[in-house]
C-alpha cells in the first residue's frame, strides 16, 4: 500500500494541537511508518516554497490547526486547500475560532496598543532599512475560523482534540478509509449524553465560579450552580472535564445544526434560574442570580465568539470591553 | 420632501405570541389604530419560543431592532414561557452590551389580547427609539469577514 501523504499545519494557534497528535503515544510510530509527512512546520523542516512546488491535490490530507488571524494564515490556507485532497479543521481555533476568537471583542488598534505599546512600535506591513524592504503579513481586522477562508472536508473539534478522536482520525488517514466529506469527528449529541453526573433538575439559586466552591463530584454541575457548557456543547470527549470536577467550557463547539453555541447555553441557563412559575422567587430574585454571571461573552462564547454575530465586531462603541 | 425620504426608517422584527401580543396587534388593526409601518410581525406560539439565537439571527440578517411581545406575568398560555423569555432577554441584552451592540435594539414587552392601544404605543415608541439608536452596525452586504479595507 502506498504511504499516505500527510501534512500538518498551524496557523494562529498555541501549539497545543500539534502536541495533541503525540498524545496517541506509541501509535505515532505507526504514523511515522505508514505516512509520508510532506508538511509539518512544528516538527519538520520545510519551506513554503516546498509547499508551492507540490502539485495540486498531491498531499492526501492536511490537518490544519489554528485560526485565520493574519494574511499569511489566509494565504497558506488557500495554498494548502489547493495542494490537499482533504482538509481537516483540526481543533477549536480552526473549527470555531477558539479562545483567541475573543480578540474580536477589541479593535485591532486596541490589540496592538496592549501588545506593543505606543504606535511607533506597532508592526508595519512594510518597512525599509538600508535600501532593503521587509514585508510582514497584515494582521486582519478580525479573526475567523478556517471554514470561512476555504472549504473544509472534515472537522475535529476540541481544545485540543481528545486522544481517542485523534486516534480515530489518524487510523482513517493511514488506512485510506476516510468517511464522507463533512464528517465531524465527534458525537452528534451533546456532552450531557456522556456525562456520568446525576441530574436532579434543581433550580439554580446561585451562580458559582469554579474557584468559589468545591463541586459535589456526583451531581450535575449546572444543578449546583456552576456554568457548565455541557448542554450546548458537542460530546465526543467523554466528558473529561466534568469527570475532573471542572465545568465544561464548550471547546468542542455547538452540537450539529445549532449555529450559535453561546446563545443555546444562554437559553438553557435562563430557563434554569429561579422558579417564577411556582411563585417562589420574584423577578428581582431571578435578576440577582442572573447578575452573578460575570463576563457573559467569555463564559458562553469562550470558544465560539468568532462564529457568532456577537464576536464579529459589529460595533456601536469601539471597545466594549473598556466599559468597566 | 427630501426630509422625509432621507429619514432613517428602521427595520423592526416583532416576535409576537399568538395568545396575547399577536391578538393585541390584531385588535390594534381592527380598531383602526395607526402605528409606524416599520414593524414586521412574526407570530410565534409563545414568547418562550423566541430563543436568543433567533433574536441574534434577526439582527444578523439586518433587523435594526427586535421586539418580543409576550403575555403579562401570570397569563402565559403555557404557564411559564414568558418568564423564561424575560430571563433570556435580560441575559441576551447584557451579552449585546458586552459585545458592543446597543442593547436597546432588543426589547421585551407584555401586551395582552385586549391591549391594542398598548401595541400601538409600544410600536411607536420602539420605532422612535431605534431611530435614535441608529442603523444596525451589521453591514448589509456580506463582504469577506476580516479583510482589511485599508489594504
């Protein structure tokens, strides 16, 4: 059997996705034996020139992690799309924009100001010194997931993708037995379906953040007042965070056919707070509970800001986060 | 005349519950009460059916304002839908605020089937308010997201 030609690329990413490939432990030896790695900037030396020299469709499959933040990210995404038969959005940032999608809540100038300080230190797309011109890729006005730059064939959610799913993907890559295009390597149901905790359907009377109390390890975290994103999040990871007594933060994105994960969670939580219909709480009580949720975007849209209208920088004020 | 044509006419989507607010809108109609033509009424079974995602979708597709009309507290045909809607819209307005979209664009009102007058007043007041708030910051064309206009 011919070796599978594999590429792994990182765009705007932290590097965790590349590490997650090694999480398959000794199976990485099968990958080394069964695949020819044509591109992996994190682990192998290759230049963009090499990538340009491949024929269109020459690489069998590319696992693309990271979001589209700079013009370089977009350009390489388009190049990879042309060179690869299959393109995988690998990890939260490629899938939904990820944690770094929260940067969309700030204007680019504000981001530069925070990172680089005064304007004269900001990176320039073109600068010259001694007659030489240095060009840097532009920082785009907002961050987008991979699927907004190019067509994506498969999606592997997670921050980072969990081991069993990485195994499943790489096994499919090595055997050449790939599922139909459009497949998401995860469950089609939400996280609660695979969470071992017991639901008691209690009303939430107080919102708790993870550092404020030790959760009961058996009971549903939402029932205890912790904002657990499970109901609005795609399963497939085996509920590892709730199993470690931490609420789900929603890294796997929304379940199938739900466009806006944060909005789905917001609905869920609003329904669980208070008990207006029984007349046990007043609207003022309910509002007091709702006000205990701090940082709504950061909680409900931790990984999905870049895919929601709320993180698309439609601004009536330049930097809403300055309000405090 | 140019004053009238240049005036910003907001697009308002109103999700009205069929048991109270939609009937209230009907009453406004049969009572020949006039109200601004900016509102596009959409009948839903309950204000509790209007999820945050539906409101965001309306804003994303170009609505300048979204009104949700439900039964008065205690009157919900499905017992508690309007309470759920209230909590949901309260949270959603905070989310809008945090992300830089004016929360006044989303409003929840209790309008009963007998309150044709209140429907009229609400639409007039909301249209005026949205006119003050201004055009939706969501662009009408779907240009490539993130591309830099300045080059």
